[in-house]
């Protein structure tokens, strides 16, 4: 891989954990529907004279009866008096659910309809039907940008580049939409086409691209042997397939005579908690990998056993777009002192989300806990400070076709640090 693409540096975007979701548990928990929006059969409901009451279900979920009553009352007025057509009641209800969760003020908590939920489950598998582009969203501006366009993908064939900012999909303006919803518009049946409206900051132009959807198997790990027997592994995200791909890559490099390893998690938006734990179990000596604590002070601890550990010189390359699972990975390596961190301070997403499937359809993703590195540090809104800080210098580089290794000063510094560790 002579030409190495370095994405995520356009426009100084502080993009968050992208389409990948950190901390989605394997188990899908069942919650009661909080809203129960049944149409009032006739007239307008009488004013509620009784005090607001709450009821508790068998699984401990408290239902706010006042909220239910008010939503039913609003729905009854709309059903009787609203002038315009509102035939798609399911969409209206979904918008209520989305608005309720959005009102909590947490950009990682949101509601998914059935189609969006299926897309989320598909995306974490590493195989999906789409165009072959990784996107992430600035949680403050809602701007969605492409951080990676896979070689040979439909998106690449259509002319899309890393750094492109997505403005619309088909006839839908996506500039203020939640990322997962936008991704659901981009994906679709293999063989169908999707029109993308983008802004390209590097050339200051607006473009309309048409891309065919195909079955994409995400190459979440790329590896090669560099000069001086230095192994290089880049982790693009943490999907179900990533742990196997990573371990296979490292083992293959060992067979080639690797003397030291450089792991690159720059611009990696995160992924599945269980996957990064498996990868760290392979690298770390026996001990704590990561632990979580919820608002009740309860949580789960993930440990590494003594069966495997990595005993060669190790450098991890991270940047401001390394988020969530990438930070769990980086933080554990730093805390154990088995490797040197090079680059810039990471994104700072130290919280975990669970997805709960809701009876009757739909699902919700909510933030449920903070995670802590082995040394007991929660890096949320702080990030992980590298041992060797190096800002990416791209002022004089030609970015239209990626960044050459020779121009990638972060990469060059990481190799230099590893060579020093090898005594070269």
C-alpha cells in the first residue's frame, strides 16, 4: 500500500463516533412501550381531574400516566379537528418518540424505527448492502462527512472522496438529521441506485453523484510489513468481524518475522465493546481491560486472561477522531505501559450505549453508563493524551488523492518511535 489515505482532516471537523456504536450489548433487552398511543374512540377526552399517577410494570419500568393521558388528548384533538391529512399515523408516532429522546440532550440517545434498527444490526456485522463509504457526524453542527471511501466501492466509482460533506440523499435534505437515519437512506437493495448531494471543501464545489448499491463486506483491518520488519495494522472500526481480522493479521505478520507492531486507529469512530475487549485480551497480560459504571454505581468488568499477551515493541497511532472503542483500545495499551501512544489527543467519548428493542416495533439507543480504563480513568469529554504528541501537517500536501506516507508526519514519527524501541 504505497499510497496511504489519511482521512478526517478536512475543515477541522470535531466529528464524533460515527455510524458505529460503542457498547451495543449482544443481548437485546425488552422494555414496555411508554406511550400507548391509542386513538380516543369518540369526542374529546374529559379533562383529567385526578392527580397524575405513575404505574410500575413487572420488569421495573415506571410508566408516567400523565404523559400517556396528555398524548392521548393531543391525538384526540388532532383526530377530530386537524384540517390537513395525517393518514400516516405511524410516522407521526415515531416522530414523537424521536422528539422525546432528543429532548434529553444526549446526542447518542435516539429512537429507531424497524427499518433503522435493522440497518444498525446490519452495520455492526461488517456486511451490508450500500455504497462502501464510512461517514461520521459532528455532534454540535450535525454535519455529516465521509471519512473513508473504500477502494473499488460503488462510492469510489461514483467519484466520492474522503472529506466530502453530505447535504442530501435523493430529494431528502439531511443536514440536520441524526446520522443513523441518514445511513438508512444511503443503504438499500443491491442493484438499486442512490443520488448523493455533496459539498467538497477541498475544491469548494457542490456535486451530485449517483452510486449503485452493492453488497459490501467491510475491510475493517488492513495490514502490511514495513521496512525493518515493522508490522503495520490499521483498524478502521470495531465490527463483529474485526477481532478475527485483527488477530489473523498480527499472527500473519509474526510469521513474516515481525519485530515490532504499529497499530493505527486514527479516524476510527468506534464499534462494539465486546469486539475491542476480545482484541485487548489477545494483547494484554492478565488483568483488567475496562469496566463500566451506571447511575446506580453498578456495572461490568472485563478482564484479560493469561493465555495470550503481546510481547513485542508496540506503538498505537491515534488522533482527535479516534473515539469510543478506539479509546478503550488506546487507553488500555497506555495504562498497561506495553506500548507508546503517538498522535493527538483522542475524541473523548467515554460513555456506553445500549440498544433496547421495544415490543410492538422500534428500538431505542440510550446512554447507560460510563466506561473506565484499567487505571480507573473516565476519559469522557477529555480524551487520551498521547505519549508523543504530533499534529498532522498537511499544509503543503496534495489532498485530492489521499496522503502519501512520505507526507504523513504522524505515521513517520510513529515508525521512528518504534525504530528507537527496537534499538535501530
